[in-house]
């Protein structure tokens, strides 16, 4: 019974904020479509965003590492902070080379994700949903192969395209949730 009460409170709040959710979704969709037209600029923005994130997190971790007791944990945190700082400086200093490196990392992640999802799909077979997992795994593996086949040339647009497709799908998702909550009375 308490779950139903919590659900109605959640749904009530979601319904109350559906207009804002719609406009956020629309803005994300428009931003994603606009940036999709300029994938090179989107890729550079993504590389710079990751660079600044690594730089700030590395600086905070560097400062925090001196409060860690014990030689092993201190040097581990110090090493991680220095690697983060170096990665951030590298991406900010040379975002094009950073985009090439990030695209390679993304390709490796897609390959590992695809292999895991394909293996997981065959483990769950014949239960419902295994085909969806298999399709997702194959899609991730295909993306990894496409990145590997076009690397490094594809690096100048791949991050921007993937980021913008994510913006578009998230924006459309928010708009659909907004529309769905308006129709529920």
C-alpha cells in the first residue's frame, strides 16, 4: 500500500513538472540536431569537456591525496591524480589528438560491451528479452568494428555524432514522458 502512495506522489510531481520536462526535452533535441550538423565542432567540444573534467578531478584528487594515510593508498591516489591531470592537459592542449584517443577508447568499450552483451544474451536464452540483449550486443560490436575500420579518420566526427544522437534520444524520451504524464488523469 505504501508503494502505491509513493507512486502517486511521484506521478503527481512528474505530472506537475511535465511542461518543464517537455521544454528540456525539446531543447536537448534541438541542440542534438544542431550539433549533429556540425559533428567536428561537437567532437572538439566533447574532447574539451572531458579535458576540463579530468583537469579538475585530477587537481582535487591531487590535493586530497595528501590527506590519505598509508604509503600504498597515498601513492595510488597521487598517481591517479597525476594521470588525470596529464590527461586533462593533453586533451586541452591538443583536442584533435585527444578526440582520436577518446574514439579509440570508445571503440574498445563498445567491443567489450558487445562481447559481454552477446555472451549474456546466450546465457539468458530462452528467457524473454534475450533477443533484445543479443541485438544490443551485436550493435555495440558493429559500432566497435566501424570505429576500428575508420580510425583515426573517423575520430574527428565520431564522438560528436554519438554524443548528439544521445542528446536527441534523451530529448525525445523526455518529451514522450512529458506527453504521457499529461494524458494520465
